[in-house]
C-alpha cells in the first residue's frame, strides 16, 4: 500500500533524483505533490486541504462527489409518480354520477337517468350489439353511498398501486379489471342490471397481492381486507361475480406486467 507524501516534501521521481515538474505546467519545478493523486504540482496549482495540498482536478472531483447524492435524491424525487391517474378516475366517476343524478333529479335514484340506461351493464343489450356497456358500466353507481364507498377504496388503494406500476400500466389494470368483472356478470347473471367500480377496485386488490408476493412481503393485512370485502359481496344487491372477476383479472394482468421487472 502506498502513502501520499507529506505537504512540501520532495516528490520521488524515477531516475536517480530527477527534478519534479508540475503536471499542469511542465516548465515549473516543484517540491509539492497532491495528497490525493500524488502528482507533482506547483504553488499556483496547489489548493490547501485539511492535510497538505490538492491539485485542481482532485478538488473538482471532490466537489462533484459531494454534489452527487443530492442530485440522485432530486432525480428520485422527480421520478416519483404522482397519483394523477387515480385522481382522474375518481373525478370521472364523480362526474358520471353527477350527470345521472341531475338527469334523474334524484341523489339515490339516478339509475333512472337516460345516461344510466344507455351505459349500464345489461346482458341482452350487450348481446344485441351494445358492446360498450361492459366498460362504461364501471363508471356508473347506484346512489351516493355506492359511489362514496368505491371512491374511498380507490383513493386508499389506487395511489400506491399507481406508484408501483406507473400511470399507464395502472390505468390498464383498472380498466381491464373492471371489464373482467363485467364479463363475469355477463356469464353468471346475464339478465341483471349491473354498474359500479367495484370490479376495478377488487382488481387493484388483486394487483396489490401480486406486488406483495413479488416483493416477498406479508399478505396478512391484505387478506383481512379481502375477507371483509368478500363478506360484503355476499350481501343482497351486491354482485359477487363482478368482485371475483375483477379480482382475478387484476391479479392476472399485474402478474403479466411485473413478471419481467425487478421488484
């Protein structure tokens, strides 16, 4: 292991005591050396250090290494995904509810609005050719309570999932999970009128499960949430098929999206 020479000490040179010359000014003899790189430097190039002197290049390298951690932190802060998609989806659901409520003239009987009738999930009309209903129905809700419960769940769960997956993959999981829930209803209860974002929200729960397993984290808290929500799914008027279809679809789509990514 070599040690840098002390400040002011002559710098050993090859060739039987040959004089040292500043590496930045080859025409200047010097007895000084940089304590970091050990290259000879003249007094004009010598920057005082805590011990000895440093050359201009080592001083610049040191300042860059000091700035680098803050630069990395700033880059990480900029890369953090803001939950714009989650807020946008909530806004769209609320807007659709407000339109149907105004059209129906009722807060809790908005299903009688023209927009609701045209966009809600109903099997016979889907088979007739109105293929938009499985997707558009996921942005409609039966009353204010139905909307509030789903939007609160979306707000709590969606922000973290959007952070992990990124904005567009998150939106893809949300939409495909909602579509999967609607198609499950089409198979199980084809003659029922179905609406709500529950399938999409359950899809995000499935996505959370896949992400936790991918990161080798405990599913204990998520299992409790799933059990509670599945219990709610058994209540009258709640579509278990939509919840189960959304859950499975969300988990499957997320698995396909993250299987090639590092945790």
